[in-house]
C-alpha cells in the first residue's frame, strides 16, 4: 500500500482500513529519501526530511500496526534499512544516520517481539535500480534489479534471517567496515569519497 510516510494520521487510517479486511500477516516499511550531502553544504530542511521519511515514518507505521500484531501474537515486521547505515559514508551526511537508526530500531524490536511470536527482520540492501539511485552520479558496485532484490528478500524471509543483506559480494565488505578501527576506516573512506 502506498502511503505518505510523513502523515501519521493517514497511516493510522490505512492500517485500520486494512485490519477491517483481515489480520495483518506482514508489514514492510520500505520508504526512503536520499539526497547526497556533505557537511560543507549541509541543508537542515533536507536533513529533517531524511529523518522524517527514513526513520520517523517507520515509527508511525509501527505505532499503527503493533497493537494488532501484539493482540494476535503473530505476524511479521520488516524494516528496510541500507548498508549505508553500517558506517557514515561519503556524501551521506543525512542518509547514513537515518538508516543506522533503523538498524538500531530493528534489534530491540526483535528482542521484544520475537518471544511473543512476532517476527522482525531488517533488510539492508546494497544498490538497487530505483528512482532513489537513478540520480547517483557515482559508480554503484553490484547494482541489482528490483526483481533480484525481491528474490533476495524472499529467500531471507524463507530462511528466517533477522538481517537480510544483499548482494553478499558487496555487503560483506561494508559489514567489515563496522569492525575497522576508526583511523583505518576514515583513511579508506576518504580515498573513495567523490
């Protein structure tokens, strides 16, 4: 269902409308806003737009659907983050922090809801051909089609994975960045910065 992720009232109305048709089995929060940004061109309104769409929108959806999922004691929630949330990446002054917030939201959700029968998964894609990535002026390694991304997500759900990240040939390298000492990470990241 397409929604304005910033409109909490519309989200609640849509959730209630869906619940009238039957119980929710799976809720996927896949909303995103991205604009390349560096500190020397910080744009506060656009940073807040990133926050509102990428993170606060997820909170609004959770607020609308969690009561019904908890009442049933089953269902599944997937939050679509990004590998850009693993570490702060070049030109991602606004985007990376919001995706890191989703990663850090999904983990306690899992801890709280999994024992109650509600599945939680975190989807961290690499580059996927979407309107969001169409405007990128840099090389996007291991770019996937939406169909390839969907196949990876369905496979991850079928395996019961908490984190579904793809394509592995790209995302495993980015996961490695998480454990590098800061000095080494900053040195590497500054070399690839456009």
